[in-house]
C-alpha cells in the first residue's frame, strides 16, 4: 500500500481530533485557522489510508474488567500467536515485544468472571502458546485517550477542550440499544447521527439523546489514534515497575507530566505499575526511564520491553506499518 506524505497541518488536525473527536468541521477549521473543507478532505484521506481513526469505548463505571497478559510462545510461533489473538474480541490490544515476554495483550471483558473465563479457558488453547501470566488491572492512572502530540498551541487546546466535565453515571443504566451505538462508534467514531440511527434502528433524535447521556455521564470515551507514518514516534516501549502503596497517589500526578508517556495503569501482580510510552528513537527508552526515576524516586523499575510489532490497538487490526486495516468489535454484554 502506498502512503501519501503528510505535513504539519495533518498532524495538527489529528491532535485537534484527539481533543475533540466528534467536533464539527466548521469548528475544527475555526480553531486551526483553515477552511473546514480542507480539514474534512485531509481527514478523509488519512482515515481512508488507515493512518488516523476515531473509535469509541466504554469508560467510567462501564469500563470492562481488564488484565495485562504476558505470553511466552514456542519458537517460531510468535507472529502466528499474535495474529490469532488479534481475532479475539477480548484481546483489545496485541503487541509483539522484546524482553521478558513474546506477546503482550490487553484483555478485557464485561465482568471479572467473564475475563477469568477468557484467560483460563481460551487463551491457553491458542496453538503456539507456551506460558501465560496475567495481571488484573485495578486502576488507570493515565488513559491513552488523553495523549496529545503537542501540535496545538495552548489557546487552541483551550478552545477545543472547553466542554462540561462528565458527571459520573452508573453502568446499570446502559441498555442493549446503547451497546449497539457504542459498537457502531467503535468502528467509526465520527459516524453521523443519521447513519447511527440506521445501524441501531431508532431515530436520529433518540441516538443523539442517548449518546449525549453516555458522554455526559462519562460512560463512553472517544479516542483518536494514528500510525507512526503521521506522528514520527516510531518506537513504543512498555515499562514494568513497583511502588509502595502509599506512593501510588503521588505517582499518578507526576507520571502525567513526563513527555512520551502515553498511558499508565496499576495492576495486581509482582509489579504494580505499567507505563506505555511513544518515543522517537530507541535511545529515548532509557532516557525516559531516567526521567521517571527522577520524578518518582520510589519507583523500582523491574523490566522494560520495546514493541517490535503492534498487531492490534484497541480493537483495530494493524498492518506491518501500523496502519488500521479493520476493526474487530470489542467484547460487550451482547457478545461476552
């Protein structure tokens, strides 16, 4: 697949999408200082080539039960295992890595019981897997949906980020129609209300009302992702560290300030903090580790891995260049 070259405006459009994934072309054009038609045309090109996309996922009290899964593979079977796991709705993200594990999976399911069933009964049956170690995620300190490339100035970020803060809602209020809406928006996060209505089988007014409620209560989050063709950050690294329990609160604030840190989660296991980073070169792998040590002196880094291949990213199967090829629906109450 040939890929068009991209410029600073393309990167700015993607960063604007990260701040306001469903904002109108008119508003995006105003903030970026360009014609809305240009914004729409450039986004359509990036999306069609798989270098940028918007997807929705459940969040807040509707966040699925999640676990980080380390997998060791039989010799010569790593790529095969990663591709097989990528077809599982429960395997939201699949990475082939260096270091102490061959494949790293973010697994999720509606409840801990269904997550346990997946980890205990299905993962180990995949041909080529030699060993599985799972670590249940207890809390997200920094979500990847908050990642920004830094292409917008503070005023542009303020204008795009000036939305009411969600008021926490209860997952019990999610109905099957809501599940279908989120499923459709996972495949196309900017799908219009009219198209959503056709997918779900209700009126556009009802779709708008339901989506407004899901967003207003923090039960759904939109996220814009991009391939390395666009960002220039071609190196992904994962760090595994431990902190004493009394230091976890301070760690959340400090880890967010570090350049390159894309996400951070707390897990139950031999290490309790996992940090995902997007870097420009492999030389930055230890540079960031040094910075983390400076900001978090109590952090004991136990291991680190460089991602050799990102096979799947939050439900999107990627090609060898990191471009989105297709969406695999994330597991939900309907299929879990």
